[in-house]
C-alpha cells in the first residue's frame, strides 16, 4: 500500500486525510491535535467558550489515519523528519499554511494566529480600556468589530497603512464598514505605520498611540521555512512555493503543495484551500491509475466579512449584501463545516 504523508492539519490537510485514509496508508503530521475552523477564531477573544464550537480532535474523524503530533524539522524527496524520527513516503502533501508575525515583541502585543492564543488574551482584553489594532484588512476589520460589539465602552483605534480599509474590496463594502465603525466610535488612522520605541507605540507621523493592548493583523507569511534547505529554488521572491497548475512542486511530481503557502494567484481562503485539496486528491489518484491530471483554476468566491455577532457583509462578484442575513449565513457555514468533522 502506498504511503501518504500530510504536513499540516488545517482545511487542506484535514480534507486530504479524510479522502485518502481508506485508500492508502496515511500519516498526518500536525503541531496540534485538532482541526480548527480558522474563519471563526476571532470570536474567541471576546467569547473563549466559542473555541469548543470551532475545534474537533483529529481522532474524531480520522479513524484509520496515523496521527503524529509534532513539528516537521526537514523533508527530502523521499522522507519527512520530525526531530530524529524519519517517515518515508511515496506521496507528500505539504499544507503547512501561513501565519502572522511581527518584529515587535512587547508583552501586550497579540497575533491572531490561533484560537488558543486569542483565548489566552481574553483577560487582557477585559481589563484594557484602550485597544489598538494594526492592520485594516479583513482580519483587522473583523477583529475590531468583534471587540466593539462585545465591549462598546472600550476605545478602539485602528491603524492602517492604506487610504481605505480592505483596499481589495469594493468601495461599497469599504464605505459600509467605515460608516459602521464611525457610529461605534472607532478611531481609524489611515496612511500610517506603527513601530515601537522604548516600549511606546509610535506612528510614522511621530505621534504616540496610547494603548493597553495591541493586536497585530499584518505581516502574514507562508510557512515555507521547510523548503529552504533542499528546495530553495522552488520559492519565489514572496517566499511562496512555486507549483504547477496541477499543484505539484516544480520538478517533483510526487509532492503536492496545497493552500496558503503556494504561489497560486488568488485570495487565500478556507474554501480555496479545500478546493485545492480536492484537486490534489484527484491528481494523486490519477497518477496511480495513469490517468490525466486535473489543473486547478481560480474561481469567484463568496466572501462574508463579520461585523460582530449580528451583522456582516457578503460579497460575490459584483453582488453585495449587508446586515443580519450574511451574519446568519456565516454562522451556518461554520456549523455545517464542523458537522463534517464531528
């Protein structure tokens, strides 16, 4: 039986493991022992109990997959290494995702990488009077909306380096969100960057921003460090992994790179990762059966941007819907997704 190794248990890795576990000998390597619905993690900063709704142990849905909790330290064209443990493979799926990072290491700075880190910051948020969010993309906007929805008495400042929020979105969406924040008393500082000096948060204008707690929602990077040793030529200038249309690593047809870390030109979303995973699954089966491989093509995606519990913005191509109905739809997608893993 062919050996399949999957690095990463997010949307792509979990999907691949579920699809292949009854066909091949599958090993899933993950730094955590659970699947997490990442679009829902921001709610945990204001409601820690929400974490139980968006996490499920890998053992609950992967009954025949070998699960290995740990961090991959290296991989070659034949083997994956977790510390000193060597795991040989016939096919490898690298689905290690992406993360936020920042050179700022102050104790009151939080990165929205996982629900667990946000949950731990809940008590800091409860006691904070002044809250600062750096980054006015979708994550920064959703996080700001969660906080101001649960804690309307807090003063929230949003710093963004561009002239408008969520610059890749339609102007109708931008205006709706900006008007919503204005009504909620959120201070938005445009065309500004942030740095720290002697423990102070300073704007590029030189002005100091007073805050009790800061969330950094910028600087997202693909987790591609594993490629630097043996596959550095497969990285582009943005440190993304270069793949063929079939999602295979350039020059290595038995290695698939799926999700946030590859160079597919599209908005990196959970639904995109799952669609890529399905194409990769099809292609590994096609390789075994000596059939034609399928190319991955980007597609228009429905996007729902949450503005707290009861309001959201839905966009699809040129269509925009705002209010309670999109919020209800996002909740339904979360519930439906988690039911597949329970």
